[in-house]
C-alpha cells in the first residue's frame, strides 16, 4: 500500500494545489496563532505507542456449550498504559461474525470496568474496493473503543452461533473467527506542555518535512504551524471565495454547474445577485492542534476531483470521553487506523466532538477535495465527517449536530453543493450498490445511505434532517 503514491497521487496532488480554492489572505491575516484548542496545546510530535497482543483460544466453558472451545481472548493481565482498544485480523475482506467484549482496569487502581462491547462491523469504513489503499498491509478491524487511562485488560471474542429450535439436535457449527486475531492497545501519548502567552507559531524550518507539508496545504487559511484555522464571517468567506474563483461571474457559473438538485426556493435571487451560497468558515482545529504525529501517515496526499456530498458517521468509539480528551481520542483513532489497520492516514476528512469543536482529519488541506477512507464505495467526490461517540441508543449533543451543519455549509458551499439537495455519485462497489452504478444520494447523507450499516447510529441519523436545513440556512438559501 505504501508504494502506490508515485503516479495517481502525484498528479492529483498537483491538480488540487492548483484548484481555485486556494483562498486568499483574509483568513491567514485573521489567524490567532495562540488560539486555545479544546484538544489541548499543540506540539511538534506527541509520543504514543501501540501494544499488539495475539489472542489465544480460551478453554471450553460449560456455560457457553460448544462455543466456548472456539472462543478466543486473553485473561486479565497487566499491560503498559493505554486508552483505546481494538481488534485486528489478517484478511481485510473477512468479517468478524460474533461479539467482542473487553473490560479494563483504571490506571493505578484495582477497579475493573464491566464488560463493554466493541463494534465488530467496521469494514465499511475503508477505502473503495480495488483502489491502491486497499492493498499492502491493510488488515481487518473492529471499530476502536475509547476506555480512558488503563493498565489492565481482559478480552473475549465469541463466534456467532446459528439459531436452532431443537435442543436435542446436535449443536450447529459456529461461524469461524477470522485468522490472526490481535488485541491492539493504543496509548495516545501525553498532552504537550502548554505554550506561554507570547509563544510564536513554529517556523516551517523548525518543523519536520511531514509537519510542514501538512500545514502548508492550509497556508492560505492560517500561518504555517498554526493550531487553529480561525472562523470567518459569512461576508469574509464570500469575499474570499469570489476572489479565488475570479469574480462574481465565475461564481455564478460554478453554482449553475453544481451537481446538487433541490426543490427548495431561493426567493427568486440569482446566484450573481445573491453571491455564492456558502456558509461562514467555522473554527477548525488543525492536525497540529490535536497533536497528529505526521511521521505515522504516508507522506503524500491523495485527492479526488470535487466534493459533491458529505457522509456523516459516528466513530463508534463510545461516549465516555470529556471534550478536553478529544485530542487524545483523535490521536488514538489515528494511530489505530494507520498502525493497526494499515491505512495510509486517518480515515475521515473531519471530526466533531460532543462540544461542537471541529477538527481537521485526513491530511491534504481542509478546503481541498481530499480523498478519504470513510464510506466504502463512495469515497470519490465526497467527504466524511465523524462525530466522536456512539449514537445508536444515545442522542447526539445539539452542539455536535450544529457543528456538522456549520462545517457542511462552508465546505459544501466551496463546491456549489446545496445541503438540502441531492446529487449523483458513482459506486465503487458495496453491499447496497454494485460497482459502476450511478446512485442518487442526499448531499448530506448518513453512512447507511451508501452502505448497509448501523452507522451513524439511529439517533444521529434522525438528526440529519435538522443538520441539512440548518446548513442550508447558513449558506443563505
């Protein structure tokens, strides 16, 4: 996987850097280098680590019947400190049909948690079939689960049992577990020490090549090395976009050519008179701001042509985190995606925490059409937003839903997409749509609209209508 970057990415990188979305300097001038981040202060490299432990067959348990002999796991054991867990296996095409449960011990205590479920169906969060990112060292994986500071762990993986109505009949065979099961324990590293009030943004010469490159693609929005891309007013955002696109006439042309359609009225205003339909740029915490170790990812960036739709996800990593821990959660998921699952970078283009903070995800530039690995079959010409948490049975906080609306109003607006509209995307292959089929989807869709999955959780999915209408309002529609 890590050798595919020479041709397609080199071309797309050059093309993307030439896009008219290199927005002018008002954002950079407005940047506040020392703006505080909910994820904590930035550092050049935040140390972290991954413990990878092979699972073993656990002895037969009479209470489990024949399934016990095939259960895999680990008994309670002491380990080095970690905060996030997940399970990986050899074949990325194989699915884990069964249950994964862990319990952990809080660091420095004797207190063990109860058993917690790990989401096993995670293969739909991945690069499209047949693409270079699917090759190489990619592994199958569960969703990652945030458990907080821990130094002890126990895990059990039980295969799914087929139903039977005849108790006297011989027990049917359980679904085999994937080969090469390993427990991944991720330590996100400590938060770096706070900067002084007069601290300066690091100069590019003091940064690693990877860090400088990751920051440089946002240089039109904030200084090199900035922890935060500052918010702009709607007027500032519109002026930047008009200037970047070559004037009002060019913007009107771009709006008229958009692939999104809607039946909503615009009050009779033409695109030229109304200006571009784009929401005010929200405050975005950069990869520098949440402490991404740029040495982990592949060094080059991958781009797609445009952004026609946004897919909303939940990270399925649990709701037991504080907003002050969001940076640590992101660093852990990032490390799990790259070091454990074998992906080229963090899978989602953006992340949103429960307090409504917005974070840059996959590297390549927040205003650019970065190719992600978030919605199997529909990563091309789309973006993925992960709301940190699990929202199958818990309601997402209003602040998080509002943040999705603010982010999509801006990013989709840069590409002329209407949040209340629909668009067409070509399937790259999945369990709902065969490869090559043109599929009509909402411009703001849930992951389950493109793939048969629980994601983004039924409670978050029900909030997407509100996100669409709010996003459209922010755009001035």
